[in-house]
């Protein structure tokens, strides 16, 4: 899953949970059934889980391009400079 896919999954999760919460509340209020309200919301949570947790192909529309190992060897990591002095505060006695 790429970065845009993670953002999409997060947005889908928020929208779906909010929509199912609203639908569950209205249905439970109109039918005066707390049990039905909880069942509708629980079904929404399960549905949201099935939509957002698996790594579906539409979450990977913008794949990251990784550096090839051969090319990585041509560009070594920068070494930290040894001229850096530590700025310790003097200890007062």
C-alpha cells in the first residue's frame, strides 16, 4: 500500500463508519430498537474492516520507486563528520 493508498483507506474508514453510525442511529430511533441499531453498526464495522484492511489493488495506484541495489552501491551513505564537538554545560560544584 502506498502513501496515497493509506490516506484513501483512512478516509474510507472515517466516511463508512460515520455513515453506518448515522444509518444505525436513525434506524434504531425510528424503530425504537437498540439491538437493531447495534447490529447495523456492527455490520458496518465488519464491512469497513473488509474494505480498508486488505491491501486491495486500488490502494496501490501510486507505487514508490525503490532504488536498485546496484545504484545504491554507487551512492554511499554520508558519513557523520568527526569535527562536531559536544556542547556540554560545565558542571557547577
